[in-house]
């Protein structure tokens, strides 16, 4: 299987979303997987679209590999149906928690050093990624279908079938 070029078409999906000179680095899927694998305390933050066919399987595999899952929006129902252990949290509240250097995480094991976004409404996630980019030291990786300029690393804009293939490349790198 040929690798999907996730660095192409790395322009903001919303033309008005130009955050200034510091924009996300277009990242290859295998590199995103290696970054996630090297993170000391990663957190997968999933939105409603993560319950779609193809994506929910990726979330399940990442959870099985030991990455904690934060369910936002209406994603919790789909995650529960698949037997995926997740913590439900409002996305705005979660970003506020992540900004707090004294927050000990969901299970008291310490804060998170990497936030991985998947399956969120574009304009909503982008603004919250901006908060993390500008007010924390957390590495923000977007493995969404659309380029998020407020992440540190992001896929470019992808077709749905290419997105699922890219996510499979990501999980292949996670140990």
C-alpha cells in the first residue's frame, strides 16, 4: 500500500482561518504516529465525527494501545457501543483544564504533553487549538481530515478514503 501524502493541500479549510505567521507544519502520517508514540502523556480528543465508520476503528485501536480518550460532543454513545473506554468532557472545559499546569489529568497521573484532535467540527476545534497553541506547551497534533493551522502538526485537507488510509499509517507507528 502506497503511503498517503498528508502534506498536500495544507491550506486552511476555512479561508478566513489565517492565524498569522505561526501555522501548523504539514505532517506525514508516519511522522504523526511516531510523535504520538514518543509522547509521554498523550490524550486523544475525539469529536462527534470520530464515531463514523472507519474512524471509530482507529479510535478503538489507539485506546487499546494505551492512549487515553476524551469524548466530546455526542461521541460518547458511539464509543460506548464499541466498548471503548473514554472520559466524557465538554471540549471548552477540557481546554481550560489542559491550560492549568496543576491539573493532574483524568486519573490523577499527571497532565498531558500531547493533545491529538480527531473528528471535530472545524471552526470549533480550530479556536480551541489556538488557545492551546498560544497559552500552553502542549504539542497539538491534528489527525483530522482538514488542515488545522492552529495545531503544531496537521494533515493537509484529505479525501475521506485517504484520511482513513492515513490514520492506518498513524496507528502502525504507535507502539
